[in-house]
C-alpha cells in the first residue's frame, strides 16, 4: 500500500518557466542544427544565420508569443520575433534581387505587421506601414491585405 501524491495543476509561473526552458532548448537546437535551403545557403552572412533561418526563428517566437499572450514571456517572444524579422530584412537588403528574395521580403514585412498587431497596445500605424511595404512587392499577398485591413479598421 503505497501513498500516491495528489496531482496538482501547474501554476502560471510554472507554465511560463516551462515555456522559457523550451525556448532555451529550442534556441540551443537552432544553433546546433543547420537548416539547408536554396535561398539560405546562398545568403549566409557574417551573423551566421540566413534570412530564411531568421524568418523561421521569428515564426517560432511569434507562435510562442501568441500562446503566452499577456505574460512577460509572451512579450519577450514577441520582441524576439520582431528582432528576427527586422534582422532578416536587413540581411536581405544586401542581396541580389530575385523572385525568391522578393517573396521572402514580402512575407517578412507581412509577419512584421502581424507582430505590430499582436502588441499591447497594438501599433496600428506601424502594422499598416509594414503591410503596405509587403503589398508594394506583391499586391495580391493575401495575408498582407488582411493585416493592412485590420490596421486600417482600428
């Protein structure tokens, strides 16, 4: 007859701590694994990560920020996503222009608009500006159209 401890639900601080640990583990994995893509291999810059890798890292941070809304960890992930997208855009500005890099620039600006919309309070003007840049590259980019509409309607 062994005594089993009662199961207690995790607290918010424990969940945030778990999320931070997962983020740290994810960041460690990101530095040890190499992502291979056609655009990424040609665009490796002195910072070590390609624009495509930075986009993926930003997407992961954005997803975590969406899950952890209104928490300190969520805000930190949102800032990380913004920094990754901005760095990727900066690195792309030094590359030759081709269809693939233009598509990535459009996606990065659209993602940046999503970050501005998720911030508390939302930065409507910045979101509209980022979506406008994405639409200047591809006028039919659906997500950029949607995010600009969200920014304009508020």
